[in-house]
């Protein structure tokens, strides 16, 4: 007999809800992907141009990855008989933090950091999300903000911006507005911060009463930090918060790959007339400026 820490009836209900939830999501994902690919195929048949072919290929790639990930999560839920653990059940410090957050009471900070508090809050909400039987007493504060999505490197390869489908779902289900900042996936953070600035200011001029929350993925988080630093006064007045996901804030070690190091030898000749021809045409030779934005030394 498997010990799951729940009465058997509650365990069965929790397992059924988790599996049903992931199954419905996977089926919905497949349905939407099919419709999009059929529409794109129809557009290509009507206009069999190279541009349409590239768009169709990009959409097939992106949709396939999306569907595969959804079904992987569903099969993972099928196999995960035992419900998710919650560290707060066995940790005095975590229980103390959670109880005080719920009660809106003061937390004595001698050995408790901001990271500890964030970890407990996130863990509690994640546990409640993954375990439908559990009713958390931690009710998140409602924040009225428009989400600004900022994608990362090579975002042009995908049909939608990072997390745009989730943002669209939240807009349809809960009325949470969002818009996508059009940044360039192979440009520097200095270049993209100006694009973010222009688009956010344009949106704000048309919606002056809305506050913003920036959700940035990968290099988009670095671009966002550059935007925040350069536009402090505007951000203090209009940006309520920023969330970054998989952002190399302190730089990335990927740039130390042998292949990239070999390519970057060309920059030793940046003082030559041949190299300067590309600079005058604003060509980022082997994405030097892009790499600089993610370099550990630059950070």
C-alpha cells in the first residue's frame, strides 16, 4: 500500500483532478495547434511563396513543441501517483514564515531573507495549484496591472511570444490585459531597451490609467533591466513589478563554447577597413553586441 499522507478517498479525488486537468490541457493544445496549422497550410496553398513556406515551417515547429510538452506533462501526471510534497510541512522556519504571511504579521528577520519568504509563498501557491484537494489559506493579493511580455533570444523562430498563450488565456478567462513588446531576438540589450521604451510609452499614452507588470523570458529579462535602469522615473510611476524567467542576470557561460570562441576571433580585426564596412552598414558581425549583452564580464 502506498502511503500518500491523505485519506484514500481524498487521494483518489486529487489524483483524478490532476490527471483530468492535464488531459484537458493537452487536448486543448492539440486542437488549437491543428486549427492553426490548417489555417497556415491554407494560406500557403493560396500563396505558395517562400515567405509563406517559412511561416508554415515555423508554426509547425512551434506548435509541435507546444503539443509535445503538454502531453509530456500529462503522462508525467499519470505516472505521478504520489502527490507533490510540500516542504513547509516539515520545516519550522517555513511554517513560521507561512503562518505570519497568512496572518499579515511581522516576520523577525534575524535569519530570514527575502528569498526565504518568496520561496515559501511560491511553494505554497505551487502546491495548491498541483494538488486540487488542498485549500490554501494564503490568498494572493489581487493586482490590477497590464502584463507586458518581453521575449528572449531568437524569438523570431516562434509564432507567439514566450507565455503569450497563457497570457491570452488569462485575458479571456479573467480579463487581465496584456500586450507583447516587439524586441529583436539577436540584437543587443541596448538596442532592445529602446524598443521596449518606445512601445511601452506609446501604450501608456493611450492607456494612461493602467499600471504595468513586465513578464520577461530569458534574454528579455536582461533587456528589461536595461530599460528599467535607463527610465527610472517613468518605471517608478507606471511599472508595478517585474518577473523574469530563466534570465541570465549575471551573464551566461554558454558564450564560452569553443565554437563561439573560434568565430569571435574575427573581432580581432575590428580596426581593419574590411571589418568597418560591416559596422558602417550597422551589421552586428557574428552578433558581437548580442553576445556582449549576455557576457559575464559585461554584467
